[in-house]
C-alpha cells in the first residue's frame, strides 16, 4: 500500500505523464494524482499508466491553473480527500502561445497567469497539507537563461503588475515565446524564494526537510507545449524536430526528461538538496539574473497580492 502522495500538474500528457509513469514504474510507495484541466484526458492518462506499469494507486483530479477559483477548489478537495499524506508536489503544467495574446479567467496574461501565478497559489494552499520530508519541484526551462542558445527570445522581467496586466509599452508588445521564457525565469525566482522562506521559518530542517528545486527538461519536440501553435508549427514540432534527439545533447525525448524529473522526487541522495537548479540529471547554476534577490522578493510579495492570498490560507508568514 502506498504511504505518501505526489501531485503532478499537467500530467495528462507530455512531460508530466512520463514523470508519473516513471514514478509508478519505479516505486510502489507513492499514490499519484494526475492534476490537469481536462477530466477525460486525465482518466485516459490514469488508465494508460495502470496498464503499462501495473501500478493501480493512481487517480486524477481536475485542476485549471488559469482559474484561481479552480486552484482553490482543487486544494480544498485534496485536503478533504482520503489519500496518503502529501509528500511531493511537481509543478509541471505550462502554456506557450506563438503570437496571440490570451488571458486567464481572472484577466491575467495567460502565460504568466498559468505558469507562475497558478502554481504560486497552489503551492501556498497545499503547504498546510505537506508532510515532511517533502519535495516541491518547479519545472522551468533553459530558455530562462540568455546565455543559452535556445532559439527563443531572452526573458524580459518586468514589475509583476506589468507581467500580469501588460500594456502596449511593456511585455504585451513581445511575442508569446518571450512571455514564455520570462515565465520560466519567474519559476526559478519562485523556487529560490520559497526555499528561503521555508528555511527562515523553520519549516525546512535537516531532520524534516521540505525541499524546493527547479528542473530544466531541455527541448522536447513532440511534447504538448506547441498545442497553441498553428498547424504547420505543430506538425514540425511533433514530426520533424524529434529527429534532433538523435544528434543534439540538449534535445531530449519526453520519456528521458520525465524519468529525470521523477528522479528529483525519488532519489534518496537528494533528500536534503534544496534551492537548486537541475538540468536533466545534473545540478548546475541557473542564469545570472535568476539570482537577483530583489526580483524574487518583489515577485513573491506582489504575487501574494495578485492572487489575493490570505494568511489563513498558507502556513508561510505574509508580512
């Protein structure tokens, strides 16, 4: 019988699905929750993992990170559910738009709203249910680092209000890929700031660690990240670019990256490792800008306001 639960957002397809499958394949201790917005795809993922691994301790819960109310409803349903204690949270879900400008149900720019604000609120709401030792993992990307030649625009960190509600003179004039790379930088700011706050408040200890790390899966052609692109771009992403996994080390299959992501949850040697950035299996330094502490603090404090987080909703001190 499983004695601990892990929640994986965006796990009905792609990286999250392969991560869930790797956990199911390698360890019987975990009850796995697929947390994505489409119930039918969630159920299909659950059944596929059961059939391919024989691991039956897996279920799904609907979670739409583009809706703060959905995030709050999910957290309340999970806390009330009869499942093993929560020991793992993998913030994997993400969206990217090619050119168009989209907004969430709460009016936030969608890339920033889903990739950062949705996960920010989810983590804070679930901290009260998290039982040490526990691990929180944010899926970022090497596109957050201008020093990497990814073919993507460099991130453009702005005041959080401007990223949430862009104007014509700020990031709204940029492309969808730039908004995506910026959101991935925000994921790392959130990782480092959360780790610091858990440590400062005494929630993370050597004896009872609650660790927070960021993960770069690399470029994964064939994953669902291009679902909002046009038909030609989707065809290239799904059928042409996967050939690059045979030749370029920074281009990986979804299965390879999913297994590496699962390792951050399962590997006993990483039990106390926190506030770190992993590129696949390797711990490396993130971008120079990702260590700007004032940006991380500003993003955290303004995110509290943007999602209207209340003190009674989280175990972290908000003042």
